[in-house]
């Protein structure tokens, strides 16, 4: 771990997007070397949406947009890796700079704009990747200039479903103009119906924003239940701005990391109430420890995902969270993750 710690510190000295590219390239090469590090932990295996997860700690979409480092990321100890967001056609995303570290706040602001090499190339790489017994999710979205956004999502689900263990439809990024409008009313019902029809037997997840009022939470929950979506991912980045110390605090884009923790936890509680426990929830936002992962699970999450904490804490983070989570479960007498969900 000493070498990986040195490499991590070196990466943090680079500009954010350059560091991201370098780290992803290193993970891609490292993934070809062998299998996962460490053995299975039976207490942490869990079944959600008909999928067996070796542990409930996943990587959120956005880090590996083009499915280039699946094997390397799974070797870190994640129970699941979600790649994307992939759009039907390749697109460059928003102008640079578009990714900002807020180190004083342990946060990131991004306005990437679904930059990716396109659905066909990303799905092909995902199909060829070693999974090391981990679960693979593919996150899909619409092109910025799409004439028919529902058709873009259907194309994404149709292409990804034969390859992925689950497919996520991302209607909650704040960096594609108008995308979040798909979380509302008839637009959401139409989108979900079309994507459910396209997914075959592959589980379909919906990723929602944290910036939602109570009425919209209830509306989304009802639409997801009616459409038989398999899980909700709560939540994406926020456009709100809690008090921040960094000089980059005023940058436009979605905020992730530690300052999102309270808001994401509130939305998780809201969706737990709105769904009555009838729909699995996946908690994202400000999770950087086993204790926080455990708190979200006890608040109703069946799984958790991390991203920003990995940037600051480095490649040892997934194993640490998994180990701490196992200790929390054992301390409180839970034989499995499922027993602790909503406890």
C-alpha cells in the first residue's frame, strides 16, 4: 500500500481531470494483473433486485465513464462497479476546466456534461472486461442535442441490458440542460415505461437528484413503483451550495463529497418513507467510511455507492469501508446486511 499511497499523492498534485485520466489508466493496467484482493466476507453478501452482491459497497458512475478500468476497480474491493454515463453518440462534454477539487471541504464540483466515447464502444469494453465476481452496472443517458431523449434512453438500455447485471437510467445530472425535467410527472412515466419495455429481464435502476421537494419525491416514488423499476439510486450531485471554504466554491456544476452528506441522507429518508420499503434504495453522497455506510443501511439503503471519498482517500478506501461495515454489523448482532436495512 506504500507504493499506492505515493502514487495517490502524486495524482493529487496534478490538475483534477489530468489526475483522473492518469489514475484510470493505471487502474486499467493493474486490473489485467490478477484477481481481487482479499477473500469473501459472508456477512456482507447480499441479494438486491435479484442480483447477488459480494458486498454492498459500490462505485458510483462518473469515475469510469467509458468502461476502461472495470477489472482494476473491482480488484480494489468494490462489490459493484457502475460505469458511464454512456450516451448513444460520443460527445465531448462541456468546455474545460470543468472539474474542481475543493480539498478544504473534501468535495468536488463537476460540470463534465456526459463526456464519453459513445454507447457502442463503452458497451463493447464492458462486455470484454474481467469482473472478478463483482457486479457490473451500466449507467445510460441522453445526448445533449438529442431530438428525442426518450429514444436515447431506450437505445442505451437496449444496448447495455445484454451485458450489464443492471442498467441505470440517469435523469438527474445537473450538467445537461433540461435533463432533470425528466424527473417530473408524465415525462417520467413515459420514460420509465419505454425503458422497462427495452430492458428485457435485466434489472433497471433509476438515479435521482437530491434537490427535490417532498411532493416530487412522492411523485417519483409512485412512478418507479408503478413502472416496476428495480431500485432507486439516491442521489446524484447537488446544485445547492452549503457553506464551503474552498476558493472553487462558486464554480457552476454538481457538488459531491462530504458537504452533500446531510442532504443525501435526508433524501434517502424521504424515499424510504415514500416507498414504504417496497423498493430497494441505493445510497450515494458523502459516504467515506464504514460507519457512514452502516448509518445509510440502517436508514433504509440496501446498498451504498462512493466516489468523491475515493479521490481523497485513495485506493485502499473500498477495503477499509467493507472491513468497518462488517465490524459494525457484528457489533450490533446482525448476521447479514439485509437484517440491518431500515433497522
